[in-house]
């Protein structure tokens, strides 16, 4: 390298480090904000189903139209999706509640994805390790499947999954389609539980919990299949092709 090129290279390195620092700060602020909201709503129990129900119920016939945007916004800011779906069941019954919950959940997923993509996607590309970026790229290429797996996962909260879609760069169309495919059973499960809150160990409530358990089992099984197939593809791409030998 010529001596005149050194200042240019040094400036480029400094600029890259500055971008990484800014990206780390933005991602850190996003994570801290989400963790704080989660602590307030999940641990602190600030917004329970009865309080949310009290906001929506006075609107009468227009309550479903009010519930959908309110639930979408609350879900974006880490009010648990199970509680919101239970509120839909309390207000509208099992089936209508499931439809309202599914609509609200889809809108909330899109809102969360848009917010986190705007704030965190570029920063994620600056600071994430190569392996993590590669995993996010796989999820981006297979967006609908990634959303279905996340939505059926019994251990992944909806809000964390939705915001992760935006950070990873999964398209809005994939988020909407994946949520509409996989979100319905869980919406029906929790709205059924909510609709039968006065009889939590009754037949209908137990059916709701059973449906929720079945979706979790399906999610784990589907994830296992995807992981096994991915590993097989990786092994087949690494193994050298057999060399033909002549007589």
C-alpha cells in the first residue's frame, strides 16, 4: 500500500467502526425498550384482560372494529397475545373472537415488523455476527415458513417474533401470509379459553387448552423437520462428489 493510501484506509476503518457503534446503540436501545415493556406488561401485570375488556365493551356493536386496532397496538408494545385473544373471547365468543383476534394479530405483526425494520434492520446488518446474518438471510428467503414456525412455537412470545421479523428483513407479505396460516388455531384456542373464563375447567375451556397444546406440538415437529432437512442439505453440499475412475 502506498503511503498516501494509508490515511484513506484509516478513515474507512474509523467510519466502519462508527457505523457499528451507532448500530449497536440503536439495537441496544430497541432491546432495552422491549425488555422494559415486557417487564411492565408481563411481570407487572399492568394490563390484564379485564381492564382491556373494560375499554372495548362500552362500544357495543362497534366493539369488534375498536378491538382490532387497539389490540394490534397493544400487541406491538408487548401486551401478551394470549391475553388479547382471551379478551376477544370474553367479548365476542369463541369463533367471532378468534376472527377478531386473528385480524388484530396480523395487523399487530405488520406494525411490529414495520417499526423494527425501520429502527433495527440496518443496525442488525452492521453488528450481527456472520452466522447470525446468514441465519437471518435464510429466514428472509423463506419468509412464510419462518413466520409459520415462529407463530406455532410454544415458547416464543408473539411480540418478540413479530419484531424479529422486521429486524431480519422478512417481507410484509410473508409476515401477513404466515400469520394468517398459522395464527388461526392459536387465536381460536385462546379465545375459546377466554369465552369460557367462568368455567376454566369445563369441557370447552379444556378443548381450548388442548388445541393450544396441539399447535405447540405441531410447531416443534415442523421445526425438527426443517432443521433435519437443512442439515442434510449442508452435508450434501460439503461432501465431495465421487471421482470416477477408469479401468
